[in-house]
């Protein structure tokens, strides 16, 4: 695999670690802009206003995160400020610029940003901002694709279609920032062939990086309740290993693989328990590559229309989301520094 750690060492000349930050954003499928309830696998208690007002300020989160990494690792060349929870482009543009610029400038060893978001939350105003930031620093935008199948997105309560993903990626390409796609394997109702169709879409759209997650359930979520009730089952470990290797064989060798499994705190995880042992799971995936005599990209076929030749479409950001990003007043919940 073209692993993320190796990619960062090549780019920055040493170990670079991400520091997860929570600026208090919410999501448009939580607050009613496109839906309510959020994704069925997500613990939406993390978006409650009472929690947001108690958030550590972003600057303090970053300092503490860097200190924690320093304790764990002897030699770290730098850090990436990772805006991870919720939808991190779903706020007024001037506030997005303020919080992103803070993260890039508050500490001299911060080398870039990673911004997790949804494909329906990147109007041109947001992409233009991220493009400007990418001129001075490394920036990765992580889009939650999850699946190319609309029936799966509906089951998750994503409240967007795969067409929104295509639109976002086609408008993001060539702007100087990394485009990373999240994919979930093991969604109920998806066959192996359907999951391989998602793999092939990575090449058609021209992602720079991917994160692969197994579907897992945590307490306090609709999915967790369905798993406990026996209505939904999780993919078995060996099936997941086989499917990940099948998936990666169809991904271009230059695509950076940032993650190959998901995890949750043990006290909150409902299932599957096997995803807690990430190290042995990775070894099994590597052994399966060795057993087959293959590697990432062994079965990759370039698309007939190369990503660079795809036309740039019109911005299809839903109006209800555009209003929240471009025309409402400043949010009171974002916590920067005192």
C-alpha cells in the first residue's frame, strides 16, 4: 500500500502527526438544513449546544494535542491540524477563515490542515478559501463519500446523493489541495460487486487519497440500537480483510491510503469487536496481499476519461446549506482563543 505515514515522511522529511480539533461545528443533516437525526452511525450527542459551549478553545486543543504527541513519540517533524468532528466547512466563510488561519499560525510546527466535510457543503466561496490556504500550506479536504450507491446513502441518512460527491470533487480538482474520500465497507445490502464499484469510482474521479472504514456501531446511535436488537449485523473480520485487499487492488498505486479500518473507544463500541486490534488487522491485510502476490493497483484500470479532462460543473450546493454558509450571521459556538 501507498501508506499515509510514508507519504508524509516523503513530503515533510520526517514523522508528521495529526492533532484532532473540534471547533464546535454541526451538520446540515442534524440541524434541519437538509435533514435531522444525523447519520445513523454517528453519535449526535457530540453536536449538542451544551457541549459546544464547554469546548476547549481551538488554540488550547492544538497546544495540548501537540504536547500529548511529544510524550508518545521522540521525534516528530511537525503536525497537521485536523478538524475532524462534524462538518468543518459548515459555517460562515469569514469564521472558517479565522479558525483555519489560527490553526496554521498558532504554532510554528503546524505544517498544514486536514478538513473533514460533506460533499454538499463546499460552495465556491468555501473552495476559494481553501484554495487560498493551500497556496501557503499543505491542505487536505476529506469528503465523506461512504458509498457511490444512493440506496446506501439513504439508509445512513446522509441526506445527499452520490451526484453531490461527483460535483464536489469535479469542482475541487486542480485547486492545489489534496482530495481525500472516505469509504465505508460492510454497509447492509451492499454486495462485494457494489463495493468494488465504489473502488472503481476512486479512479474515475481522481481522488488523491482514501480512507477505508469498516462499518461499526457505537452506543447511543440508531445503528447501535439496530445491532443490539439483531436487526443489522457487521461484516466478519476475514471477509473484511478479503474485501479491503480486493478494494485496494483496484485503486491506482499513487493514491495515498490514509486508513484501512475504523475504530471507536472500547467502552462505546457495540460491534464488531475485532476492529479494536488495528495492528493485527493491518498485518492480516498485508499477509493477504503477500498470499495473492498482489499489491495496491494490481487490478487498476485507468478510466477512459481521465480526471484532469473532466469538465468543471456548476456549483450544486443546496440553497438551504448555502444560506447557512454565505448569508447568516456569525456563529457564537466556535471557540478560538481568549
